[in-house]
C-alpha cells in the first residue's frame, strides 16, 4: 500500500477517494499537494485551490473582499465588507457599528485562522482588530450573516459534494468538565482512521474561553447530560492544529 504525504482535508480526501475508485494515478508533490495524473495530463489540488482554475481566478480568491465584490457583480449574495489598515480601528468601528454584529479576519487568510465571529461591542472589536492587524497588517470587517453553513465543491461547474459545517462543540455527560470533554474528544479524533479529524484538534485558547463566557460557563463548568456546549463560532474544519497527514492508497 502506497503512502501519500499530502496536506489532507475534506476536499483533498474526497477527491483522492473518488480518483482511486476510477483508477486514476495519485501522488504528492514537493508542496504536499494532491496530484492526479491520467495519461499526460496532471491536475493538483491544495484544499480548494487547483490548477484547473485559471490564474486570474486563483489570484482573485486570495482576497476575500475582491471575491465578495465579484460574487455580488454576478448576482450572488455575499456579505458587505471593507478592508482597513492597521491604524484605522476607529474608522473600522464607525463602519461596523452601523449594523452589528460583524466578522473580523485577515483579508487574504485561510483555514479559519484569526477569524472573529459575532463581534458586537467596542471592547471585543478593538481587541480582535489589534490581533488581526498585528498578524496580517490589514483587517477585513464583514457583516455577520446568521444561518446554517454548507461548503459546496464544484468541478467544471457541477456540484461534486456538499458538506454541512458545524462549529466545534462538546456534549455534556453530567460528570466531566468542559476541559475534560475537549481533551477526550481530541484523543478520539487523533485515534480515528479518518484523516480529516486528525487535522481538526480543538485548541483550548482564548476563543474557547470567550465563547464559554458568553453563556456563563468556564472550562471547569460541568455541562448536564446531553447539553451541547459551543466552543467556537466559526465552523472551519482547520480551526485547530494543521499538519501533514499520510493518506494510504
């Protein structure tokens, strides 16, 4: 059995499995990208990025504000957003305060890094702005849209798969603290044969502490049996630890 050392995730794993079923050759390149080859043609996938997409499209989707404007220009609903410089926190708040809550994140980031969801007051806004600005140099502030999130994979304009995305959470058993429930869930994910979950460890960080505090809980709180406790607002599968994962074929 051959081992592929690819940067694994839902998209790459799905494509790899479908390619195996069709007898298409798979291998990983020097960048950890999943590469498919049939005859002389080669196609690589790096998460949602692929050389199937034209160069202009690849460049545009690196910038969330540009992508949103392009979608709206083609009559696709997308939330309004604005990118602010690191020294424009007051201007950013003036724009955001008109219609709270908002989402704050780097304008060209990915994998759920530095995403602050549901920011609804100045204190949280100022803190989140400083964190994102320090890391990215700019801050994208976006209107928050509530609802059920789905990620849809299209290949050549046709829907290949759809995934419902649920934010990180634990279910109480009436005995264990939130901290212990998180550690137990992380251990189960590490032992799982599903390579998607290996990359999806739930970090115990300030985001979790704030999310718990918003509902009057702490890491030491003991949820009732069956109680669902949300740990993050964003549902990106890569919000936790990310590492190269072997895919066996």
